[in-house]
């Protein structure tokens, strides 16, 4: 299968536009330069092509401030260097965004040279994979513009000559460790390049440098290395910036979650209760000083009110029997024999050895087995629901010891570790149950596998995630990413080492289970990040149903502890609070329809009136378009020419260091001639209007002379104004027509099973005979909750009501529209309403106070329902307004 990419996701377009608009005023023809490479002191190349920026820092600051205001970001008072930060939550398409930004910067301004700097092997492999799978998509969007991309290889150093001389979009992907040290091949003279240092080929073209995960490249040496690339600017993309230089776009975890751009997170906690019948010991830490060594351990202690957990400090020779107030389970063999600070372990007289962070309990294995069981059960339940939607379900197990999944006997033969044995036992047990037997389509040895690094003999081994041995593992799992999504591929359960922390994820990971015998050092964000992406179906199309997109974390800790840890990480990493957005699985309920509702005559009466689908066409008056768009273009802000600014600064040396004193600046316009582009073609390709209509608009505006002042800025501003006017006129002139024989199908009520988390807006039905629901109505706001409440209690006038399901969508030019309510009203006569509930803080709903897109969709809703007889469409704040 192949992944399908959506070109019109608004949040991604906003991120791309945020960067593109930083260069507003840059002219296309002056964005690259060619240089003669036979000059004295120049590189020995032929036909070098580089990037050039004609905007000065003052203009860049003005552009930055405009972008920040538009994106509701604190406005910078000064330019913090030529570094620009874009914050996007894991799973929202960060790599797609910066790759498309490269195409956009080339299209708008002609920039051609780009370097993508990554901090690690898995991220490098992820970028390469994305370049491959998005290539056809971007070629379609950008008229097959030529592009070449390379992954830096010190054994193919001559590729850098091609990078510098190529006249296409040239993209170089390079790991920071490949050029951050003086001894790196790229920094030493090379005979293959006529004695030049290879890095000079990059420096010569002034590349735009994209820094992926810059928080991993903030050391002094790495900052200097990126600066040494001589970038035109750096674009910094991350979900967890340490420094937000010139922030231009911010899609933090809370925003991404609220907008439904990532999966919902739920925690399935696996904890022992009243399990004080075994000897429990956890080695928390080891403290070593010159004169002594101690360890901090947590044990069960006899207390006045029963057995309680307590953390105590132990020395060699201490007896846990005494420290536990003579708890019998510690009587034999729990004398501290050795504390080894070098290896981070503690040994007791019974030969029990604990590593730092490790917990031993008589019930350890039972807990781990139960985690596996809960993961398989959750997986199978989701398979039953999602298979018919064409969505494959994957589960990911993180383990800290490879031997627990795969080990080797004395002859070197592979044998199953205990996790693999337990998995197969539990899976076979569940498959024997009638409820799951239909899912039993593949041999059990094919449905699970491990991704681990190997030694020279091919044996799987534990690694840190940063070694050369990990490269093949990352490469394999990245190449298998699409294959794993294919329903015909039997692999469904993936075991991997906890070292797999970043660089790999899969949109169809629905369960993550951490089977650690030692305390996991993995951050919660790293853990859930492997499964945050929205799911895709067998056609590679992303699914937006919240009921589908739910990531279940099977954890051997409480929901409260998990949520608290995640909140603290988000506050620390992103400065946001995630409280209330992580759900305990027990709060999840099914939304069930009342049995027999489909035969209720009141339901059938209103359903028959609104079930027909429509299509639309748009009519607008060209003369009115010319007049309105011409007036908007006429009133555009002044078009300013690019300028050169000289800023003079005096350096002042004193005992505290070096300071700078600003002494003055000078500004002058750029006087070189502009190459005027094909204005009509440019505007036509973006507005779809005829050339004659565009000519009439520009003539009406009286602003054609501005084209010579700054062609690119003028064209982009004109396109923006025309699009805004055109969209409003399309909505005003929209006409809907019923599609004969095409209806919203009633079977979807049952097929689209809905599960929700109860919250303050969930309405519990008291009178199911008045609606289609058995117990719960899923709602999103207080105004909706009050409307449902009033519908239920108003027996005199409200005969029947229900919330229109999410699949009841009306097409509009700006996306689908899902109306709120269907109501059967009876007073002097029976009236059938479709009601949209809004609260604008006014006596009656004021559409002008709504977001423009909300207002436009409601206007489309009005036009749609005009085609339906005996059906009233109303925008109300309460039932009373009906």
C-alpha cells in the first residue's frame, strides 16, 4: 500500500505560510546567484549556484512581526539572528511540513539549496523515507519541478560538488555528528575535490538550513558547527524546543489534541492491589562518597495500621528483616551483601541482585503477563471494529532486555524468551474463544516479531539506541513502515527495545505496552509519541474519527502517576498544561441507540424529510467580482521596495566582557532592475480566474504601477485579496440541488459505533422515548448540553429530538458541514426543525461574531435546507428560540 497525503490541511498550510511570509518582498529572480569558480581564491568548481537574500534585517523583522501577530504569538522586539522556530507536536506531520516548505520557498522566491541537519540515525532514516514517499505527491503539486536529494556519505564526498553546482532544488540530509568535529572527513582537505575541504562546497551556496529536533543540537560545539555551514537562515522544527528563537508557528500538544490532529490517549493501568504477600524490594538509587557507600531501597514495612511501603537507606550488612519491623518474608537471605556503585547494583545474601531502578516482587511475572493479556485483548477488540473499516491494528511492546523475547542456547540456536512464550500462550487461549475465532487467520509465529540490533553472529542484543549496531534496526523498521499497514501482512504485534525512542512511529499503533523489569528512563512523551499519528486505511487515507483514533497505553503504574509525569514533561518541554486531557480507560462509555428507534414514526417523519443528499454549484457576477476585488486591491497597504540597511555597532571591552553599542544605521533602496514575471499566469494559477478578468481587476484597482516597485510582493498580495473576495461571493451565490436516489443511509447509525469519554458536556438521557439514544448523548459544549436538557424536559412542544451523527455531512466550498440537531416540534401545528446551536453572548445568535468559516458553513447550511419542503433550518442559542 501507499500512504496518501492531503495537500489542504489548514494547520500544515499555516505552518508553511508562516515561513514563506518571512521573505515577503524577496523577488524571484534575485534569490539565486551563479558564480565563476575559476576566480583567484574561489572554489575549483564549475557553474556554482547559491541562495541570495536581498531583504535586510529590518525588513525581516517587520515580516516576522506580521507572521507572529497573525499566529497569535508574542511579537519579537528585535531579530534574534536569522534563526526561526516552528513548533509542531509529534504526529502532526512536521517532516511533511518542512519538506513542502522547501518546495514553496523555491516556487515563491527561487531558493534552491537546502541542508537538513538531523541529530541521529533514526531521524535521518525517517527524513529519507519521507523524501521518497512524498516525492510523487510534491511533484504533482509543484508542476514536476526538478529536485535532487542526497544523504551525506563520507565515502561519496564528490556528491557535494553536485550539490553546489546543481541548478535544481538540491537537498542534502546530514547528521550533525558528520561535521561537528575538526577530524570529520568533511572538514579536512580532500584530493577528490582538488584539495578543498568538502564543507566549503556547502558554505559557498549559502544554504537554507532546516534543523530537525534542534533541542538535541544546543551544545556549544554543535551550534558552532551549524553556523559554520554559512546558512542564509536556519529553520528549526521541533515539538520540544529548548530555545524558541523567533518563533513563527506554535502547534503545541494541547492545541494538537484539541483540534483532533493526534490520537486521544488513554491509560490502562496494571497494578497489584492488596498484594503484600510477597517480598518486595526496589533499588531506587546508590549514593557513593569517599568514606561510605549506601543505597536507597523501597520495601514493605510492618506498621501500626498494617503493611506499608517505606523507603529506607541501607549499608552493607543491613538486614531487611529488622528494617521491615521483622516482616517474616524478609527473614531468610535479605542481608545486604554488596553495594556496587560502579555497576549500579546491589546483592543480598540469598544471591538476589538488583540493578538501579529494578523492582523484584513475587508478583512481578504475574503483572507482566497481565499487561500482555490486556494488550492482546484491547488489540483484538479494536481489530473486530476496525478491520471492516480497512484499518489495520498494530500493538507495540517496549522491553528492556532482549533475552526476555529472544535468547540463545549453548549451541547458539534461537529460543523464545519468556515474553514470547507468554504472548503465544495468551494469544492461543484468546483465539480459542468464539468471540475472537474469526480473527485467527495467520500462524501465530507470523503475527509477532521483534526489531532489535544484532551482533556479528546475527544474535539479537541489548543496545543504547545510539550505536552503529542500531543502524540496521532503524533502517529495517523504517522500510517496513508501509508494509506493516497492509492487512495482508500478518505481523500485528511488534516487540522492540526501549532504545527505540525517536525517529520511528506508525500511524496504526493503537496499543503501547512497556514491559520493563527495571524502571523505564523513557519519557512519557517519547513513549506515546510512537503512536500519536492519526490512523490510515488500506488506501493510505487518514482517518479523522475520534472514536477510531485512541491510543491505549498499558502501564504498570496508576493513571494518576502517568498523567502527572506527562503533565510535568509538557510543562517543562512546552510550557503548557495537559491536565484533564488524558483519560482513564474506565471513563470510556459506548453510545448506544435505543432499540427500535428506526421504526419510531416520529423519527421516520423527520428522517424522510432530511435524508436526501445534495450537490452544489456556485454562481457569481463577474462584474461584481471585478468591482469588489478591484476595490480591495486598491486599498492594499503601500508596496515597498527591497532595501539595504547598514547598521553600525561599536564594540566596548570592559572587565565583564564585550558589549556592543549601537551608533547608527543607514538605509538605501536596491536599485537593480527587476525581471517582471508573467503576472497573469501567476495570479491565474492561484485564483483560477481568466486572464481578462484578472486584467480588469488590476485595471480597476489603479495599482498596476506598483508591480515595478516589488513584483513578487505585489502579486502575492493581489492573490490574497482576490481569493478572499472570491470565497465570500461563492458562498453568497451558492445553489444546492437534490441528488436523485442519493441518501444518507440509516445503516450507518449501527455501523458507526461510537465510544466517548464522559465529561461535563455528556448528556445522560432520562427519557429515551423522546430520542434515538439509550443512555448518553455525546456533546461538545454547554449550549448543546442545555439544548438537550430543554428538549427532554419540554414535553409540551418538543415531540422528538436527536443529534445529527458526524457522518451527516453537507458539502461546501470550504469543507464539509455537520449540522447539530433534528427536532420534531408540535404546538399549534407540527414543525420539523434542523437546529444549529451557537452562543454569541447576544439575545439572538449574531453570525458576525462567529469565526468566518463557521459563518460561511452556516450560510451554506441555509442554502442546502432551502431545497427541503416542510423543514425549517434555524440558528438558535436555546430551545425557546424555536
